[in-house]
C-alpha cells in the first residue's frame, strides 16, 4: 500500500530516500568520472597505497600530489570545436537564412501582379536574402528572449548547452528539466502571460541527483525523483543547525510534488497538476540511447582510469625524489672512531690502508625511468582513445603520410560530429517541451555544425576550385563557396556572415580559368 504523500511518516521518508538499483550501481563510477574531469584536492582519494608502504608515507604522498588533467583538456576541446562555428536556431521555418537560388526576375516591375497565388508564393520564397521582408512574429521574439536567458539566471543558451555537453561526456548522460514558473495568479490569456514575462525555463539535473525513476509499457518515463541539497535561508544572526536539509521533487506525467526532509520529519511543500501528459525531463546521452534507462556510457570510461594511473605513477616518482634524491655517505666505523665526524671542504676523511673506502649509497634510477616511459605511453593512449592524437601532436609515429593525417582528421571530425548530434537532438527536445508548456508545437530549426574545419583550408579551397570546373549546379557551387568562406573567415559576427551570403547569392559567378577536361 502506497504511503500518503501529504502526511509525514516513516514509510514516506523511506520511499523518498529509496534509490533505483541502477543508481546504486553507477553512483561510484559517476563520482570517479566527476573527479577525473574536475580534479582539485578531492582527486587524492584515488591515490592507492603501495603494499609495502606505511600510512605515514601514503599521507605524505597525498599531501604532495599533483594531477595532470588530460580528461578536462580533451572534453573542453570537444566543446570548443562544437560551439566555435555557432549553432543555427530558427524560431520558424519561414526564417530560413540558408542559400537562395534566385530565378529570373520579372521583365517589368508590375509583372508580379499578374502571377497566380501559388506562383507568387514561390516567387517570395525564392527572393534573395536582402529583399526578404523580416516580419518577426511574437513567437520568434519570445524564443529569442528565452535564448538570452534559459534558466532565469541570465545564462545564454550556448553557454548552457556547452555546460550540458561537458557533463554529458563526463557522466555519460546529463538531464535537463523544462519547468514553468509558478505564480499566485495564473494569467487569464496569452497576452497577459507575455506581459507577466512567464515562459518555461531550464534546470540542470546531475545523474547524482536523479535518484529514482520508473518506465511504463510505452517505454516512456512514468515518474522521476530528484534529490536536492537546499539552503536553510537563515538570516545573518541565526545559528546554523547541524545536518543539511534535503528536498525531493517528484514529477509524474500529470503532477509534480515537493517534499522536504529535516532529520526524521517529512514536510509536504506543495504540488499540483501540469498539462504536458509526460515527464518534462530531457536526457542527453553521450553514446547510443539505452533501452528503458536514463544511464549511458561515459566518454571517460576508458580515459579516466588511465589518467588516474598517471596520477599514481607520478606520485610514486615524486615520493622517490623526496626520499632518495640525496645521496647517503656510507663508511666503516670502529670503537676508536670519535663520537662525531664532521665532513667538509676544509678537512680530510682518512681510512686505514686496505680498509673499505667511504662511498655514497645512490638509489637506482631504473624504476623512475620505467615509470616515466609508462606515463608517456599512457598519455599517447589517452589522446588516441579520444580521437584527437593526430591533431595535438601527442601521438607520434616514425612517419606520417598525408593519407594518414587525412584519416586522423576525418576520424576526429566524425567523433566530434557524433557528440554534436547528441546535443542537437536533446536541444530539439527541449524546444518541443518549451512550446508544449505554452500550448504550441515546435516548428523551428535547431542545427548543430557537422564540419569543424579540422582539415586544412587549402584542401577546401582546392576542392572548391575543382568542383566549380566540373559541376553545373549553381546551387551546389554556392553552397561549397559558403562552406569555404566559413573556414577561411573563422568566427565572425552574424551580420558579416549574412553579408557574405548575400554577395554569394547575388554576385555573378567567377568563371574558372581552366578546364579539367582539357578544352
């Protein structure tokens, strides 16, 4: 029998604190992946004690530990590539800013007046970009305001999605709730809602906070439960109580509820109905979407343990340097030897003829050299697994041909493009829920880049020159010309790129100076 969710009881507290079996299984891994990316002082808990090492020695090693963080460098590089060229977001299909092939214009200014309605619509749709009338709808204006601040904290959507992408790669999955602000008075109509500036907003949810869930027969979520550590909202002269306050948010397909646990007391903080008829949770997966589970495979699944191995090996070398780098003088001693022997540059150390001469006890450098070789091999393996080895120069070879470099570039481009596709699918789902909260359907466009300029610009220009001489399609030529322009110019203001698009669509094409067929 289910506990009454409005009444405080031990059964309700037990139900709220219960975790899904998969959450219990993966929690330790998520903490490991989080430490691998974040680094910092907490990383020392992954330093292992040697079998013949004292507790004092391992504590000293942890106090001196340093972490060469390759995980963060690689994940940040992925996000840098994805968001370098910008994401195309169009509120409505009619606001397409892509290439336009203009047909022959009317022979007279008044000719368009005699066109049939369908012909007029086709003419307007194929007008050059600079002649289109930019009529911004209220929906477009509202979406653009949402993109400037998606979480009610002033975060623009690109920065929000970049952070989601970082944690998606780190944990293997990351979640976003699409919520609607609650007000004492509900707006009477759409105009009043806009005047009140009420629109959906986004909340990031770590996998460590999504503690329980259940799926239905339709393979969609029935409900989820999110655990939050909250502030006591103390004033400046109040005493802070020991032990934190925990809050649980429960979302179902039709309702939402909030419970707060303080000690053994459960307090119902509110709830209500929502019109979505689904759980407003969007999960971003690093890899393939698993069946009936909000858990994916981390990008650091193989890279993270290698980086932690480098941490431990480096700690051993550091310990070797601290304990054995100073040579120790060894000499025989007899009962007639004075109690104190002072060795310096102004005196002489004597020993009996035929006796054992003093010598220094020097530690072998072979173990440290062996560990250093292992670290170098591990670093190369990290970059190989991340598909970025050839681009960073970390993976070395005796000889690298142009074909090999091209293969590595294409491999890296495909790896980054696959992560961009994951972000694109998740963001599209966010916009679908955003519009569903407002009683509308999402009809816009979300398009993440698929090419990241990893190959050289010279190759792109050479390909464009060859294509212009071999293909007859003006549209294909203009598309390739715009693609090459983006790589040549890099990240420029949107207005500048629009000017380049206009000029590419309207100016006369440059004829090739040669023919590939020898004519």
